[in-house]
C-alpha cells in the first residue's frame, strides 16, 4: 500500500510520515533521496537524522536508480522524498529521467498499468491489510483522524515545552524538536494564566479563612516565584549586577555569564521582594480578569521581543527559542494577543498597567541595544520581573489616589 503525504515547506511532512511508519510492525527503511552538495542541504540532512534518531530506521541513501535499490521485501519503506528523487533523475548526468522514477515505483511498490504517481513521502505495507479511506476495524484511522490526533499531540507538546522551560510545573518528558518548538512562545502566556489563577485562588482562600494581611501578601509575593522556579528572577539578578558595574558591553556580558551572584544582585533582589510584598499587601482585593491581563501581557511582550529585538551572538536559550520559532507567525500571534490583553485591562479599568508595561518594554529595547549589544535570556527575565512589578505598583497607586479623591 502507498501512503501519500504532501504539504508546504516546513509543514512537518517528514515528522508526520515517520510517525506513520513507526505505527507499523516490522523493519523500517529510511530511503534518503537527497544528494547533499551545499551547507544548506547538509544541514537539512543532519536535522532529519537527529529527528529520527531512536526510531528504529535503517537509513539507505539512494538519490538515483530506485528500481535497483536493495530493499527487503516486507520492510516498511519511507521515501524522503519523491521530489528530490525526480530532480536527481532529471538533472543529474547519470539520471534516467522521469521514466526511471516511474519504473522504480512500479517495481518497488507494485503499481500497475504504468500510471505515473507523485509522492512527497511513501510507506509500504502488505497489500490489502487496511483500507486507506475508512476504518477497517484493525486499529486504522481515517486520514483526517490521523491528522487531527497528530495536531492535538503537537499542540500539547508545544504547551508542555513552554511550561517545561518557563515554569517549575512537572511536565511529561519527550524530545524537543522543530514541530513542538515552532510555536512554543505562543504558549508562554499560558504560564502567566496559571500564575493569575493561583494568585486569585490564594486571595480567595485568605478571605474565606480570615488570614492576616501579611500572610496574604507573602503568599501573593512568593507564588509566582514558586510556579516559575525563579527562572526569570535569575536573569533579573544577573542584569542588575551587570548594570551596577557601569562597565562596557563586553564586561557586562561576562557578568551575565558568571554563575556567581554579586553583591548588587543580592541588594536588588532584597529590594524587589520587599517592594513586591508591600505592594501585594497594600492591594485590598484582586480581580481575576486583571490578574490574567497583567501576567499574560508581560509574557506576550517578552515573547514578542524575542521575535523583534536583535539577538546578541551566543545569547543561549533566547537565541535557541527565537531561531526555533516561526518568527512571522509567532510575532503576529503575540502582537494580536498583547493588543487583546491591553483591551481587556482597559475595559477592567486597569489601563495604567498597560501604560506601565509599554513604557518598560520601550526602555527594555533601548537597554538591550545600547547597554548589552542585543537581547539575551537574562535580559528577558529582567523585563518580565520589572514589567510585572511596575504594573502592580501603578495599580496600587491608582487605588489609593482614587480612594483619596
């Protein structure tokens, strides 16, 4: 049986086809048709090899003459891909043209009648074992069902990647790859939503049980750190250390890479926690929509910066996530989300928090370029903590100004 997998560039055709073959019992052959001649093609080959590592494939490189390829009779064969094979046969000096591809498919996959076939990927199994267009009662699924299930898995993995990286919440272990990292920054604001729900729940519990204001404020101050594991505070401390050095860009970068904490970082962390504790304690009540808007907006802007701001060479995980992302689509999504969250906060009469976040964001861009020569993961952590603290501060100020008036 032949299975046809088609799609645009970078749409996940290879990963989808590999998953299909891995569902089948028996030997797995990866028939690689690309002839790598330049750095770009060699990089693609290396990426695909890493992607299928541990899947049980035996790789056979065959860029020409599929008809005479030594393939086991009962193996499940994945051809990667037909367009490369056809191009090789058409344009290589030793190629046999489109007819050579047709003969190879007729011989290897049992095609009859000499009809040409175009495939991006193929897999092989025993003829008649299942029917491709509907369930056969043997565990097979309709193609649409396979796509829906695969899409659901990728979405869940994408969310898990975001939570694994940006929170301390336990997540299932799986390989990070191109598919589940492409939109992981889009799931970053969900960590903010979890923090908002946790804060709202703690505030509600404190009201119900009559906890003292200091205990309530301490919980509101510490919950975001407990949920994130302090990953953003770590960057905040490093950046405060680097800025306090009043050195040049190169020296500041050295400080960011230094695993030790400096005196100025300790001082700034103490100031941060005292201010955070005081502000949460001073705020008499919390509204869930406002909390959702604040903590999701800060993360939407942080992710947006990774797709917009210039990255410093060797910026570690920031560059890793930025380069793995589909920048154009992620940027569009996060910008739209940020606008929606801003409208939500304005509707909830908390527009001052939007202004604070935007001003910190603008200063953040200037600081990245002027003081550090580009964005890094530590700077992203500094922005998140600073933006949330200032949003909280202006909200408290507005509350008491309105009360005084």
